[in-house]
C-alpha cells in the first residue's frame, strides 16, 4: 500500500493545538492517520473509528479526501481537541 502525503483541495490544512503554545498542522489524510495512530487523546469513540477508516481510504483514493476530512473534523470535536484559526472550504 502506498500512501500519498500530498495535500489536495479537498483536504484544507487543519492547525491543531496539542498543548499550551504547541500546534501541529495536519495537511493530508495520511498525516491524520499518523496522528490518530500515535498522539491521539484518550477519547476514542465512534467518530474516531469512522475518521480512521475514512482517512485510510482517503490516503489511497483522492475521491475520499473530502469525506475523510469531514470525519476527521468530527473526531476532533468528539475528542474535544481545539483547532487554531479558521477551517473551511
């Protein structure tokens, strides 16, 4: 399996506050998968599982980038993870 790390127009970058004064930018489905499989907060519910599945699909298929982004954004909300700045299409 080959994973593309390229940002697409269907995956606007998200800047996440992971600690006081520390932010990271998630710019692709593959970066989201790496974050979810590594440094994700304790809260892992239904939306986390859906986002992980969708982001893996989005890493392999550009058509799935938008659903992956939406699922990832929902999982961030479920985990009460704050985003910095604006995010939109």
